């Protein structure tokens, strides 16, 4: 039984949904799991030393994770290096079978190359495209990107690309750490 902390960065909520799935799964295995966002953690910092394992999860928007993800890692580098950690990225590019691993996903690859911290387990999950939710600017840009990359372009569509088996497998690897 481990005390596990999951810190997430989301804008439209899908990364949180993935975290909740991981939380349920890990709790069912008897672990104690706390969930918080990077924003909350910045305002009311947690005592990270209290946790046996730490999972960080963040979505991509316009090519990047939010800056507070990197800032959190820098600030807490010592604690993160001293215990088992895992990281996952959520993005639309990962819907492609050729772009859904830490070695093949451009965002995760670049992120891990840019930071000194290396999580023991890394993963990338396909995100969700929810056109009705976006403002006109974002909707049109994402439709253009999807058109170029042969994804869904119907402005009324909501498409989830997450492979939940991949999420389960990540959860099992974290549990085994
Ligand atoms: C405005 C906007 C920009 C995005 N930019 C990218 C991008 O550059 N690359 C990509 O693969 N996915 C991109 N996505 C897709 C998101 O990563 C995906 O929708 C993800 O599920 C969002 O997670 P969240 O709901 O936790 O924020 C973008 C989505 C939006 C709405």
C-alpha cells in the first residue's frame, strides 16, 4: 500500500478524467491516492515528502505543456528525484499509433529532453477533441490542424482518442514501482 500523489494540468478537463480513472484503479488496489492540480499546488503547496510515489500529468495546448508544469518540476526536483515518479502527456497527435509512445510523441520527447528530471515511467495518451466547447478561434485552428492531419473536422463533433487500456497499463506500471 503506497501513498500516491497525482498532480495534473488541464484546461478542458480531459487530463483530470484520466487522473480520476487512475485514482480509481490505484485505490482499488489498496493505495491511498491524492489528486490536485498544479494551480492548487502552487497556491497551497503540499508536503511532497509525505507521498511514496508522485505522478504528474499534463495536456498539450499549442505545442506545449503549461509553464507551471516545468516550474513545479524545477522547484521540487530533489523530492522528485528521491522517490518513484511517473509522467504522462495528453495530446491529439498521440491518437496516431506512430506517435503514441514516449519515444515517438514529439511533445513528450522534447519535454523529457529539455528537463533534467527523468520520471521512471513515462506515457502519452490520446486526448479529446470537443469542438462545441471551444471558442471560435480555437475551433477553427484545431479544425485546420485536424484537416491537415486527417482527423475529425465536423465542428459539432466530440471525439475521445484515449486508449483506456494504455491508461490501465500505465497505472499498473506505477503500482509496481
Ligand atoms: C486550443 C487547443 C490547442 C491544442 N493544441 C494541441 C497541439 O498543439 N498538439 C496536440 O497534439 N494537441 C493539441 N490540442 C489537443 C489537446 O491536447 C487535447 O484536446 C487534450 O485532450 C486536452 O486536454 P485537457 O482537456 O486536459 O486540457 C489542443 C487543443 C486545444 C483546445
